C-alpha cells in the first residue's frame, strides 16, 4: 500500500549534458502528471509522463527537470577572421588620415560586435534523454520508496483503528440482547405509573415487545460490519492500489454504525456509536492519502 504524498530526486550526466530531476506528489482522486522542463525538450514530455504513470496510479505528480551542458558541450568562442582583418585595415587607414600609425588593441577587437562571439549550446532532445531517463528513474525510485514508507505507517494506523471498531461492534452485540428486558421493565413501569396493572404475560404487552424487538434488531448490521472489517483488511494486503475501495468501505462502515444508532434506542449503545463514527471519520480522513 502506498501513500499519495512523496518526494524523489535523481541526477545523471555524460560528456554532453548534466540532468537533475525532482519529483513530488500530493493526493488527488485521479492521476495527474505535470512536467516542468526546458522548452527545447518539450517533445519528451510524453515519455516522461508514461514513465511516471507506470509507478503512480493516483495523485498529482509534479516533475521538475533541469539540464545543463557538460564539459564537451560548453559554449565555444567563434572568431570572424574576415571582420577582424577588415577592422585592422580600418585602423591602418585611420592612421594614414591622422599622420601616424594606429594599431587596434585586444580590447578594441572584443568591443567590436561580431568579431568574437560565444556560441550557445542548443539542446538536442534525443541526446538529452540519455541523461534524463536514468535521472528520472532514480527520482521515481525515491518517490515510490517514500510513498511506500508512508503507506506502511498508514496501514498500521488503519489496523489499530479497525481493531477499535471491531471492539465497538462486539460491545454493541453484547449490549443488544439486554435491550428487550429493559424495554419490558420500562413499559411495565409506565403502565403501573399510570395506574394500569397489566400482567407481564398479557398478549398485548407481548405483541408490543415483539414489535419493539423487530424494530431494534441490529444483527444484520453487525454481520455486515464484520464483513466490511474483513474486506478492509483484505484490501490493506492487496497488491493493487486500494484507495478508492477503502474510501467506499469507510462510507459503508459509517452507514452501518449510523443505522445501528437509529435502531438501537439505547443510551449506552448510542454512546458507543458516537465513538465508533468518530473513529470511522478519522480512518476516512487518512484514506484520502492512500493511492
């Protein structure tokens, strides 16, 4: 299981280019890859996204690529010999005009536009890919490692909270059978308080209690809760990304506990339900970070 948040960094170099790649990811329902790279290698964005999506199925992934020329690709000075010779001859002509020889200094050549120029290093996308690919692979390994490590922490937290929820369900299952005797005593007390003496074996009282028992039966909800707990644990061990499935199960867990709270008609069970729903909300909040 992986978290959707993580970071990775990678670097690679050859004689022509040095590449550095940084990748960060945050949670998002769908997979989204954003590439920030020099304009000259825009044609590589498709490959970069494909590489990223082989490791990430959900989350917003931002990939930043920096590329610099290597030793063999450093800019070289270019000299326009024809322009330099013409510049020198122009000084000779000027010397004749003023009556004494004039020779241009080195600084004069450098100040004259076009005589000495520095050539830029244009990025060839295919050559750049030779260093971007290994740097990207290293950054993705780092990203996945961090996402798995955080996913491991989330998994441990989920297991602990599931154990608590299972404990709440057992408490409800233990308390549920006591509701009918309590309701019978409560109903009989109310009748006595109103001055009506009705035998506990009266058919009308038995019918009322039978209806109450039917309305308050939570055995189906408890069975479904056990099934959801088992499925949740199964998804935690699955190889596939379980985020969406876990989010759905959180909704189902909340719904079952909420239904029990509505049907139970018992103060003690109601308090247990409040605690259980709070725990489910904590799980659901953390599930939003699961891939």
